[in-house]
C-alpha cells in the first residue's frame, strides 16, 4: 500500500516549512517508509528544503509554464513548457531556481516501492541509462495532456473518502504515470539511439557496474573489486565500460569520487581531513594528491574558488 503525500498551493508557509524540513527530505533521502509516494503541484512546497542531498528516490518533474532550473550533480538542467525531467536514485540534488510564472508538478517515489510495478530489469536498462545522460526531454502537447490528466486524476482521488479499493486505485494511477513516463523516454531514446542486442547485453553489465559504484564508491576505488563482484576480469569490465559509455571503469569510479569530494568541499563544513576520511583515503595528503591529479588544484584551493551553480 502506498502512503501518498499530495501538496498544492493552498498550504500555509508554516505547513510548507514543516513538510519540507522533515517529510520531503526524508522521502527523498530514503529515510521514510519505502512505500511512500509524494506528489506536489506547487514549487512553494519545496522552497524551504535544505540542499544538497543525495536522492534515494525516483523523481519525475513536468513543466507546463515558465522555467525551472535544477542543479543535478553540479550540472544545471532547465525545464521549459512541455518538457519532463526524470531522475533516478543516486544523483545529488544541489538546488533549483524557478521563474515567477513557473507551473508544473512533481512526483517522488522510492524505487523499492515500484518493484511490483516495474517492467523486467532488462527492459529498463537502456531507459535508466538514458535518464542519466538526458534527464530533460521535450514532449508533445498530446503527451503533456496525458501527463496532466493522470496527475489530475491522482490529485482528485486522494481527496476522496477512503473506499475499499482506494489504495488499489492510487497504485493503478501511479503505475499509469510511471509507464507513460517510461514510454516517453523509451520513444525519445529510440529516435536518437541505435542499440543492437549485443550492445544491450553489454549495457546490462555496465548498468550493474554503475549500481555497484554508486553504492560503494565511498569505500572502494579499485576496478578489481568491482570486477570480482561482477564475476568478470578487470580488463573485460573496462572494455565493456569503454565501449558502452566512452569511459573506462576506472574513469567512472574516479568521476563518482571526485564529484562527491567537490560537493562536500562546496556545500559542507567538513574539514578536508574529515572529507578524506569519509571517502576512505588513507590520509589527507593522499586525498590531496588524488584530487589535484584529477582537477589540477588542491582541495583547499577548490574550496576557496568554488561558486554555487544555482
């Protein structure tokens, strides 16, 4: 059974602060019940949310008017009318900026709550990989209408008195939105990417590798470690990663570590020694050499020059 939160423009600022300080952040970070789904149709509902934080949920945002800029992994993405943004768990949400006339809606749900709804893993692989590189896509007016009608039905249903099949109906409506969103990205991907069955098998291995890295990069930076977990050789893992993404396995691991280091230096009050320990470096000196090798400056110099993206 889903626990559904629906927020609209009618809440008071005090209610909004309370929701965003606790419920929204907890769900986004995976701290609430794994079956909770959140639905919002007012940007005011997240105006007091504290950034940055790592997403533990699947998020879908639809823009119907104005503009919304979202900083994701320190990269800014902009939604304009008739665009949708889908973000899977594991990304760092750094902040957002909305135009005064922005209108749209957002749905947030832990991926674990969707296991009974999702298509088979193999059918989702390419789509999830496409989310990573193309979080924002254009949709047609007809596709936007479908999203709006489903969202309106979800909003309407949650206001009703709970009936014997209330939760089943909410589940069905949410599944409909999920499948429609997956359909949009799959169609967009097929128009822009040619994928044969052999590459799809390699994508599956690459995606499993990324899932492991996302879960372990703060502790493990060795390609050998991840290859052993996948029961393949380090050479094969790097070759697959290179063919699938254009980057080796080691480069992917380093990119996650460096991104985390940059965000901690940029957005936290942790000392460089504390950041070094959090990322499982032997000491601050080794962390400093690693950081400078990849960015050309020391962690201390980066912290002095870092400027918020949003």
